């Protein structure tokens, strides 16, 4: 049965499949805004509780305190980062967490279990952007809720770190959609997940 809306994730990974190196860094990522350009338009963002506090702080600061962000990044925010921050400020965010309390971000709502995402997926509306992190991505895939996966593959190998898929409970089958060269040697790979009710 086809779903009313799709849950789509876009992750930035190394050639050997890691999103963070052994030190917990991702120096190869030019901008975390790049993923949104692959999945637009969306009307809901989904994040895990582990990454949300830093995510909220960073994207709010892009608009509220760009000078502090420039100091942190060592450069001024890119126009696409400002655009992402504006979209994020106006788009509902669901944060899957059993430990976080209420969020101070006006567009964010804490949810406690995947059943709420399952219900959302069946409701009419636009696509849903599963931002991450890897724990959330794994949980959504284990529950059979992810419809599409986009990977920005960087020409870097770290030999270890945080795997993009974390700990999957079972194998997943992917249908190849496209491969598109990007700047700086990166490649955008797009897949649909089979068996989730994804609409082609």
C-alpha cells in the first residue's frame, strides 16, 4: 500500500561509510546545509535527541548571531546555510527522544516513540526530512519507515569512526535511483528502500 508521504534522509559520508572520524569530527563536510537541497520540498524535519541541542544552537545562531557562527566556522555563513536556517525556523521539527524535555525552539516538538512517525507517514502532506543522526537513521530503517536515502559521498577514507548505519537489526534492500557528480570530487547517490511502501 502506498503511503501518503515519504520519509527521506540525506547523509554525508566518507568513501568507507563513516559520518564521523574516530575523533568524532567530520572535517571533510563543507556545509551541513547541502543535504536539504537534495530532498526539497519538505514540510517536516525529524531529528534524534542526541544531535538536536547542537543543531538547534547552530541554526538559530545563523540568523540571531552570525558573527559567532563566523568565528566558529572560520568563515561567514554561506547563503545556502542562511537559507537552511530560515527554512528550519519555519518548518515543524519532530525530535525523537526519551530524555529531552520541552524544546525552546518554537518549531520543535519532542516525540517519544516511532509510532508517532508511523502515524505521520500515513497522513496527507509533503515529504519528511530525516536529518539524523545515525542512531535515528538506524531506528527509522529498522522500523521499515524510511522511503529514500541520499548519500553525499566524499573522496575521503578515515578507516574508522561512526558508521552511517549504526547498528541495523536486519539487512535492507536498496533500489538504485541515480548517481550525480558534485563539486570537490563528491558524488550524490540516491536510493529507494524496498519493502517500505515507497512511492516511485
